C-alpha cells in the first residue's frame, strides 16, 4: 500500500499565525524563477544566486544532520527532491515536505519553502531536510509530535524560544494535548500549533537526556512495538506515557532546567542545539516558565493533513 505523507511547518507572529498554519499562502513570484541542481535537490528560486545558496545549504544540512541523527550519511537518492522557494523579506516563514511510503520505500519528494532568505537558511530548510532524513531512515510515518518536535530542535534559537513561549500560552489556556492522545496521533490535529510547541518541548527534554541517537533508537522501538510506554521505560526510565506527561510538566514548571551533569555527560556534545548559520540577531531570551494549569484531554480532532492511500506511477527512489 502506498501512503502519502505531508509534513508542514509554518509560523509567524500575531494575526498572521492563522493564515500561515491554516494553509501556507505562497506569494506569486515577481521575477522569473531560476533553477539549480545538486546531487539530491533541484531548486527553483527567484534568482540563480538564491537557488545556488539554498541548494548548497540543503546538501550540507542533509549530510551533517544525517550524521547528527543517524551516525552516518544518507545514500544519494535516485532522483532529486524538488524545492520550490519563495523568498521575500515580508513573507511569513514556513514549509511543506511531502513524500510517499510504499513497501519499505520512500519516494515522490516535494518540498516547498517560503520566508526571508535568513529564515529559510537558518530554520525552514534544516527543519524540512530533517523530515526527509527521518522518512529515509524509518521508511514509515512517525507520530506527528515526534517528527515535528525533532525537526524544530534544529531551528535557530530564536525560533525555538518562540515555541517555548507558545507552549506556556497553550498550557495556561487549556490548549495542551494529553500525552496518551498526543502519542497516538498519526495525523495533524485541527489545532496544530499546540502540537508543534508540545512536540518540540518533549523532544528537547528527551534529547537533552540522551542525545539524538538515543532519541532515534527510542522512536525505532516505539514504532516497532507500538508500545510507547515500554520504549520510554527502556530508553529513559519513565514507565508510562502518562507518567512521562507528569515528569515533563514538572520540568516545564521549573523553567526547563538543563539536565544534571551526570546525565548531560553521557549525551553527545551536539545535543544542545543546531546553529549552523550566523545571524546578525541575538536569540530571544527564554523567560522562566510560569506553572502551567493542569493539562486536560482535548476533544477528538479532525486532521487537516490526513495521511491517505494514493496511487502513483513513480518509481521508488532510495
């Protein structure tokens, strides 16, 4: 069976949030697009210089982040992933990456990104490339929180700080998602922003306590057994998903402190963040978190990006 899967990431401030997440609004290019081909990407951007910059950065992220997450680089895909880039200072930053799983293969890559040049290179592109790394490695859909959460950890500190601030807002306004529900999600919920913020926060907590390779091993076991409580117990010493929620909430209430030195010492040195692109802007400070209200289970949600079986005539590409 062929399963189509789309991973999306969009963000903005104030009233623009709903427009970006509810359906990314791609601006019409004001100039003729230019193309650039690399080993694994085919970039369509407003200018040749931007296309080259985005393509080279995508290849670098694909190589380096594969090492960070998997311990080895990915093999070359048989066909390149098309990247459609809309680049302008006024555009809200966001992206969408789609692909198809079929009998252990993943193919039909398509990536669309938008935003300022700075945002695309330091946040949108590494986020979307990480989706392709996970798809290539796992060859099956991941729980939405685990996929989006991990991809957010490689964004610029400014964007990660924004997710933390949103998290506190959601937890204190009863928009938090109970962990048993969140772990069971295979589709994007209608209220998607809390999933991004909560998924990022939990992924950050787990990665800080074991590194990225351990996080991937945890996901591998959870996917294989569909017993996430057992996977949490084995890899992080937390016996159930519900107890993981309590442990995580306590951590958030304390202001998300760094793990004890004895725990941090065994995790790779690269676990603390991903900042490959120099910016002329200092990261936003992350304020201490107020104690969030108790998190209640949310009503049943309707997915806006449901995974669905579909037929395609494309050949699988590795």
